[in-house]
C-alpha cells in the first residue's frame, strides 16, 4: 500500500548550509548522457533504486527499540529473533548489522544524507507524504500541486527518465524502469511509450527477454503479495538483473515496494528482515555492475525513499498529520560522488 513523498527535497548539511536538491537525479542523468561529461566526471550510467517508505530511524540507526517494544505486543511477531540478529549497543553497529552491504561496503565509496543526529535533514516538500506525490516530485524535480493521491494515472511533466530517453543516440531499451507496483510505471514518464516501463505484473517484451526472464515473470504473477496491488521485489530484481546483463541500459530505475507493505501491516519484525534482504540485493546489484566493462567504475548508484513514517507505536502509517512522514534519506555511491 504505497503512499508517500519524494526526494525533490532539501538537504541541510552539518554546518547549517542549505542546498536544494530538486533536480539531483535529473541533472545527474543529463550530465551522464552529455557528449563531454562536465567537470571531468566519469559517470556514464545512472541506476536509481527506491525502497518505499523506509524510515530514517531504521536506515541510520538500525533496529529501533521503541518500535521493537511495540512489535513485541503483536501476536505473530518474531521480534526476539530480530533483536538477536540486528540488535547492538550503538546506532552505527545496529545499522551495520541490519544493512552490512550498504554501510560497510558501498557507502565508504559514497555519501549518505538525512541523518538528523548530525543536524542533516532531507525533507520532502509535497505536503502529502504518499507514494505517487513523492515519486512524481522525485523524478520531475519539484512537488506538483495536483498530485495528491495514489490514483493510477500519468501526469504531464517530463521526468528525468524522459529527458534521458530524449538524449541523442539513446534507444528505447537504454532507459528502463522495473517496479513491483503499477504506480511506479505511471510515475516514470509523462507518456505510455518512449522507453521500457514495467509495473507489478507486466511482462518484459519477448524481443527483450529470455525464456528465463519469462519464467520469472510467470512466478511473479503466481506468488501472492501481502497486498494485491504489489508483486515480490526479489523476483522483480531478478528480472531487472537479467535485463541489465543482457541489454546494459544507461539509465535505470529499480522501484521496490515490499518495505512499505510490511510497514503498513504493522510487522516491524518482517520489515527489518526485508531491509536485510534488500541490502543483500543492493550488494548483488553493485557486484553485477562492477563485473561488467560497460558499468565498472563509470556508474553512479542512487538509493533513496519516497517518504518517512511515524514514530514508536505509530510507525506503521504516514501522512501530513503524522510527524516524521516528511523525513527521508538519500545515498549516492559512485566514482564522482
């Protein structure tokens, strides 16, 4: 049940200087596809990964004791096992146990924003703090006043992916979006055509796929998600990985939703376990990119979320009335970071 706000945000750095990041992804994509990359940059490919509705408290601090105490009251909670796996004395230790690939391997090559413990804030600006308003803001570079809900429709604003597709020499398959919710495919572009866009259960066109990818998509249709409108992120990722290895897109958005699913179900134990698995997925993605000549040392990975959520026992929901829903985080890994 996605519902949040995006990354066209404000970053307040440690010393109080405020930098606007409304077009960060769009500018990165545009600079990447320029004939002569500006300022000596070497990035030639951009991969955006979004993990829906992941709180700053869990990203920067790992297992949250206040939410874990609430989860312990849930009938089917396995929070005890999660405490054993991901608990530790400090925030740095907890986050490294929860997401070891990101914190011990990837982020030493990059930067992370949004850690309020260091006076660093990334705030969404659309005032709704649901998913479609967030992704439209993230991809178009500004909050859009009329985007107030998660209705399945397209909006007329060009996205960063649209701009990348319009760059000279870019073909249909060199810009791609894979997602586990239909709302992602609709937020990706102002039009139905132009580049590859896949929602929760969409088939990869036969001419771009393989029998193995077709089999993954068939399994994706058969596996029941927690909510009927979303599919399984790990299967979505496996399809996207196969596409990357076969077609090597220049600009790619991988949009995942199961973190938000488990959060809305008020299952902090399952949400934590999902984040650990999503972290392994990020590590595998980076390994895959670095194993390919077309991507090695010339690819920037951007990882972020679309909205925050509440605190303590109210952690499961998010909207304009819930404090914390506008707090998000942003990680950037790559040679030009």
